[in-house]
């Protein structure tokens, strides 16, 4: 491709004309496929071409970067392999040299593009100890280069340091001295060029995680902190923002080293920053104190769990010491609301609210007095900003202070807050509803059902019905009330029973309104769902009537499928169907056996929805959940629907492109087989084939495997001795799964995965052993028993285990002892590790009663085993 030709293709790749742009992207892709080294060489020459337009050079740089990196992991690995194995050394050298040369270009677009390209190559080469001279070159550029070269080199360092690639991040620790030399030099107040200093302070923020060794040395630490603190006072607000961003990161990473700097500088600098006229600077200064609070909350939690004082982390009480100065500023910033701000806009007043909430958790009851003084002074203020700040501040401190201290304060405040739901400012009403949500969540004991509940529920429904802006806060508070005052499930009444019928009527009316916003409708259905779940028995008749309404609404959505003409229509219909299915599921679960007469109508409706929805829809997930609830209620009677339903279930089990649906289908197989028992046998060949395919599939993540193994156990428990047909294959699968382990330096996620995998294995063996025992086929198990005990031994010696794993293990131990009552396994049961495992589980008072009871039962079965005499196992 000639220079003029590549120039035109790159220009077209920037075109607003979609056809031109797509054609250009296709040409670039083809060129990369046909001759990758030549493609790179051509692009890098255009990137380095000083006579080309900046936009064209930037396009060349973007195409180059995309030749080395991709969001898709598999594609990313393919591109890296192309560079490492598919590109000759000469081309590699040319690409790197010309890109480094472009850093000195006076064209900022080209320099910026070169920084991206270099960071993409560095992500491949630095972890492999290649391109060792790179950091030295960048440092030299910062110290000796022209202004634009300094800036682009610092930008490069920042891009390299912000990468999330774990291998690159590990390699950067060895480069910390070079990184720090460059960025600190560029960030000093002596640096006259504002853009260079900004690039340096940005790169410093990205590199802080890798300079831990430097932070251990007082001299180096002092210099870094001096440079950052001075940058908070720079004339350019962007540099100030970068500096406060650095301080946030430093506090999160190096709290233990911060005492001296807090006393000497940070305390005053951050309070000054919070008062800055530049909102972005003020927000970052506020976030500094949020970080302080988060760190101190975490340290206190950690220190409360250590076994000895020498394991405790230093705790300096920064938040409490600074409270008298910081909290008044936060309260003042709460009055800086923007009434035109969108719900998801993060502005200064919301940053202050978040910080105040964290402050309450960090300092507890010490927050109450200054906040109450502010609330009392502003609650009746004529300016809505002040009233809103007052009610927001009150809600912000509901989590943290001692509940007994807050109780009388909340009791006194509730009538006032309920009254403020009638405020003439919508903003104040919304904040009041949110504050009531915080109270119902954290201090619900302060709500007296006799005096507060009726006006509170009325005010929340009035708010919900009157404005979409405050709907989500009202819904949240109503759900909290339904859960808090549910009482015992079988009780005839609870505190919410008098409000149940009216609440359902209001919610049904709201969700049926044509002018109801879709997100309000979804939130209202969530409230309805929670009200049904927590209803008392006196409300079962209204729940049954509600199920008729929900079914009718669901039936009415089926013909709507043909009326969908836009993406928005499709999303709205799917949300409505999912919400209705969720409410239907709740009514089925609440009515239990009483729902059976409605079974035919329910399944006809749900199957109609499954027939009508297209691919890539979230609705089948909700339909399957409702069907699961119906199967649990109907048990064997559900069998009459299996012929019509299983084709949809098989399709979902085979649908590896939609993992959420596939996971739901796996869980549904467990539910159906447990409900149907032996009646599920005709479907089990298909179930087992799909489950085994999913177990082997590279398209599904490891997280599916524990649920699949557990499903094997549920199928065995359902079909009993018929499971023998699958035993040889499944036993091999379980034995292979038992070999999966992790190392001490392995990823944290792997520890959780191994535990959940072992839970699945034990659940599977529990179901299989029970099935063979009840059908008199325990002899076929004997060849697998050594591997079962081998895994139990591994679990006994591994401190990384969960209560659920230990409970499942106790079940398997007890089942084996019960399955061989004549002492056949006596030698294994005499081993000390097994006795110790049972004793440890039985004695753990933090475990649930059912876990301890399972361990006791296992111990009794083992005692009986030890009383036997036969020993057929070598």
C-alpha cells in the first residue's frame, strides 16, 4: 500500500460517512491479515511522517495500537502472538524506533498516538524482559527533551502504569526507580511548562501502586509527598485535581506512613481544597476524607479479628481527630445541590453526602451532635437547598452511630420527616424519601407500628404515585418496611397486614397507568413482589386474587410481541414480562399447594411467552424461575407439563451463548428432578448429555461446574437405582474434579472456586450414595470409596473451606457409614483426621444448627460403623 493510498484509507477511517468508514476499516483488516509486518511498517512510517496531517498520524497510531491489543481476551492473545512470533526483528525495531521518534514530534496528536502505541507494545514486551531500555529512554526524554517530548513521554509512562494486565503490573515494580525519577521530576513546582507538569502528576497517580519500595524510605517518601502537596497549590486547577487524586491514592495505599504528613500538611491542604471554587478540585478533596474513612473502617474491622496485638495495623483516628473541621465543611457543601442534575450525576453535594455517610460509620455517635445542630438550624429554612441539605444530612448518619442512641432521635424526627414528604420542593421530597429509606433499613426498631406506620406508608405511596423522580426512593423504603414488619411467616397477621390490600391496589393502579415510566413500573412491581413474599396468612386470599390479575397481564403481553417496532419497545416489553413473572413466582411460592388449581393456566401462559420471545432475551430467565416455583409447589403433578416444556429447557441447557439462561436451566433441572422424583427418569438421558457437554465446554466458565456436579446429585436422589446407568461416567468426572487444587500464591478467585467445586462434588456423592443405598446397590459404589475418602482427607487438611462444604462432607461421611452398616469401612473411620474433622465441625458454634446437627448425625453413624466387625476393604 503506497503512502498516498494508506493516507486516503486512514482519512476514510475517520469519515462521518459510515460506508466509507467501514470500507476503510475492512481494508486495514485485510492489509493486516495479508502481511502483518508490512502493515505495521507502513502504519508506523505514516505515524512518524512529519509532513502528514495530525489527524492522519493519529489514525495511523490508533490502527497500530489496535494491532497489538483487543478487549476480547482470545483476540488479544492472538494479536500478541502475531507480534511476538509473526513479526521479524527488523520490523519490530523499526516500529519501536519510529514510534519513540514520534514522541518528539511537535504535533500533539501524533505524540499522543505514539504514547498509546508504545504502551501497547510495552504491555507485551516488559513482562517478558524485552525492550529493557524503554524506561531509560523515557526518563532521558523527560530530563533532556523538548517540552512536547517531555509531555508525550510522561503520558506514555502514565498509559503503561494504568494498564490492568497483571503480568505487566508485576514487571513494573522492578522499574519503579526509573518511573519515579521521571514523574517526580516532571511534577515539581520548578517545572515551568503547565502541560508537562500535568502529564507528570497524572502519570504519578497511575504509578503509585508500583513505588511501594520507594515509599518505605523516608527520604524518598518525603520528596514525593512534598511534590504532591505543592501541586495541590498550583495555579492550574487541572494540576490541583491531579494532586488531590494522588493524595487519595496515597492514603489508600500507604495509610500506615501518613501520620507525619497529616499533622504537617494534608489536614490543612485538603480542607482548603474542599472549599475551592473549582468543583472538581473540591470533589477530589472531599474524596480524600472518604478514603480516610474507608481505610479506618477497614482497619478497625481487620484489627477486631486478629488473634494477637502484634498483628494489628496502625490506627491513627484521622477522621475523629479532624471531625470538628471536616464535618462542618461537608454540611456546607450539602447545600451546593444542582436541581437540574440527573440522578446519576456525581456532583459536589453528592460527594459530600457520600463522605458524611462514611464519616458516620468511621466515628459513630460522635457525628450526631454537629449534624443535629445543622439539621435543626436548616430544616425550616426558606431556601430549599438548606432544607434539602438538612434532611440529607440526617439520613446520611443512620448507619454508624449506636442504634440505641439514634432510636429516640429518630422517633422524634419521624413525624417531621413524614410531613416533609409534602414539601413544595420535589428535590426535598426525594431526599426525604431517601432518608426514610435509610431509617427503614438501619433503624427500623425506632418505627412504632401503632403511631408511625400508617402515616409513613401513606406518605410513601403518595410520593410514589405523584412523581417519577422520587419513585425509586419511595419504593426502597416500602420494601424495607415490608421486610422489617413481616413477622413470622405463618402468623395470621403482621404489622403490614392492615396496609396490604390498599398497597396492592395502589401498585396495580400505578403499573397499569399508560403514563407510568418504565423504570417506575419495574420498581413498583418489585415492591409488589416483596409485599407478597412477606404477607401474613390473612392476606393469602388477596394474594390469590393478585395472581389472577398478574396472569391476565402476562397473557396480554404475548400479542404485544408482534407490535414491537424499536429497540426501546423490545426493552420495555421484556422488562414488563420479567417483572410480571417475578411477581407470579412470588405468588406461587406464597400460596404453595393452593396454586395447583391454577397450574394449567399458569403453564399455558408461560409457554406462550417462551414461544413468542426471540433470542438474546432476559425473559426466559424469569419464566424459568416461575416454572421452578410451580414445580416445587405441584411436585409429581407437574409431570403433565414436561412434554410441552422440556424442548425449551433442552434448548436453554444447550445455549452456551447465553450463560445466564444456561445457568438458570441447570438450576431448574435440579428443581424439577427433586419435585418429580422417579417420574423425571424419561428425561434424564437428555439432562445428563446436556450437563456433561456443558461441563466440558470451553465456552462456559468454571463457575458453572459446581452447580452441574450438584445437579448430578439431585438427579441421583430423584431416580434412585436408575442412576447406576450413569455412575461410571459421573464417578470419573467427580474423581477428576477432586484433583483441582490451588497454590498459596494463586489468584484469590481460585480459592473460592476450589471450595465451591468441592461442595458440588460432595453434594453429588451425597445424592449418589443415597440413591444406591435406597435401591440396594451399594456394592457398585465400593470401587469409588477410596477416592471419596481421599478428597475428605484433603478437605480435612485444607484450612480453605466453607461451612457449606463441611456440612456436605458430614452428610457424605454419615451416608457412607449408614450405607455400610456392618463395619465394612471400619478401618477408614478409625483414622484420626476423620474423627477430628467431625469433632471440629460439631463444635463450631458459629455454624448454623443444621450444620452442627448433620455433624452429630455423622458422628452417630460412624460410632455404629466402628461397632461392626466385617472388613471387606483392603
